[in-house]
């Protein structure tokens, strides 16, 4: 059930509606207070009064405009709950969602302080607004590089202190959330953990925006329901990421499902970014698929960049060099402009 409040509903009236809905047995939640609009989404429990009595009781309250049934199972993520795009605000004024195309870049995994400093400076100069900094690596084989783990946190503190960049990192266990939050600006739930419900609840109770990657074999609806866990747990800042799905095709590592971008943009107000690195597994395809992603409406890109890809401890085959990444940012800017989006200019381009 979605309760739409009038544009002039006061804060007191809004709170009274939420409280009344809760007293009536609804699992009520205020979705948005901005733009002079506010909505309450409630799940109707089986033992609540009949729907008509509920609706009548709520409609009588001052500030209530309309009440309608939520037609989607992902109630909070749906555009029914919030028609306008969500914009995720990051420290220092950076945003993800809205009119910008935001680029996140960095290595597959954190390997050393020198590697991170060089990469962070390089991708920042090229126009990335957030640096990838994975410490916990979900690897198919237990014998492959598992990441620096908790011990890498001091290294990330140093990267932040020296470069001032925003950092994002993957969490694989609910305990990782509290561990990384003091150091990073966003957390990421990887494809393999998209339906790790304890982890989703943990990042939902966290304080940092969450990048939620689509599972290797997950439908768009399953991705949105995974996002719903995070929203329902209280964290409104979720960024969805299309990273390719498993198909019969073997020329590419995954099949980047760009259909998902416009479909998601129709269904949800959450920002949608694309990972062409894991989506293709091939550096030569990262640029064309980045262009395509922006052309079809993506709010951003997340790209793997290594100072020397052949030496990378994970995903050596797909990472771009720093100069390749700089060239990519320049090459996608005209596409962003052509579809009415803005992209922060790389520092080099605006230098005198
Ligand atoms: C990653 O982004 O580092 C990663 C492991 O990707 P995915 O979860 O999409 O496989
Ligand atoms: Mn990787």
C-alpha cells in the first residue's frame, strides 16, 4: 500500500500518518520527505483490519492525498514509491544519480600502498570521483589471491590521507561493514553475494551508500528485491550495478546485459551503474561498452584500472592501464553530452 501525502502536508501530519498506519498494524515507513511530497509504504499484515477500513481510517487523516495498492513486490525501490530519481550524496559534494554520469575506477584488488597511491592519483586526475579499493576478494578458487583483508585498512587510511580520494570497497561478511565504514565512503556487495540476505541487512543498517551488483544468474526483479532488503533495513542510498550475466557465450567473460539499464530506470528511482570490466572481461571491449552503457541511460561506470595489468594479482586480463582509462573518460564524454548528461571534466582537460 502506498499513501501519497499532499504537497503541503506538515512534518507533524506526516509523522501522525506514519504512526496511525503503524497502530493499524501496517509495517509503515516514510519513503521521502523532500520535494514537498512524502509517502508511506505499508505492508498489510494478514491480521490487519479489512483493506477498506484501513483505507478509510487513513484517508480521513489531514495531509493524506491518495492511497493506492503497490503493484510491485519491490515497494521501496519502485518508482511508485518515489517517481523522481534518487541522488546519492557523497562527502565533498560528489553525487551519483541525477544528471551526472559518475565514474568509479581502481584496481580489482588492493595490492600495495604504492599501487594504490599511483592508481588513486591517476584515476582521480582522469575524472574518477570514487576509487575502487577492494580488500576482501571473492575468488572462485581458494588458492587465488584473497585480498589483503582487514590488514589493508591502514593502507587505505594512508591513501585517503595522502590523496583525499573517496574510496569504495567490497564487503563479504556482515562483520566487514562496521570494520570498513570508518575508512571508506561506499561499500559494495559483489555479484556472488547479491542474495546473501544477512549481508544485505547489515549494509542496510550501515551508514554508507551501497553499490549492489547483480548476481551472475539473477533476474532484474531479484536484483530489485535484493535492493529492497537494504532499503527496508533503513539505508536509502543504494546504487544498482549491472555487471554481466552468465550465458552460453564464450567470447566474453560475461554477457553485459544493457537491456537491464533502461528496464531498471523504468522500474526504480535508484541510480544504475555499469561494470564493463567484469561484464566483458576484455580491455578492448571496455570502451565500446562504456559508451553503450552511457548511451542507454546508465548513471555511471565502475572500471578496473591497474598501473601494470599483467602484474595484477587478480583479473589481470581485463584491467585498463591508467592512460587507457584517461582516454576512456575523454572518449565517453561526447556520448554523455549527446544524451543530455554531464560528466565532471578530467583535471587535465580544464588545466590552462
Ligand atoms: C569486483 O567488482 O571486484 C567483483 C568481484 O566483481 P563481481 O562481484 O561483479 O564479480
Ligand atoms: Mn575484478
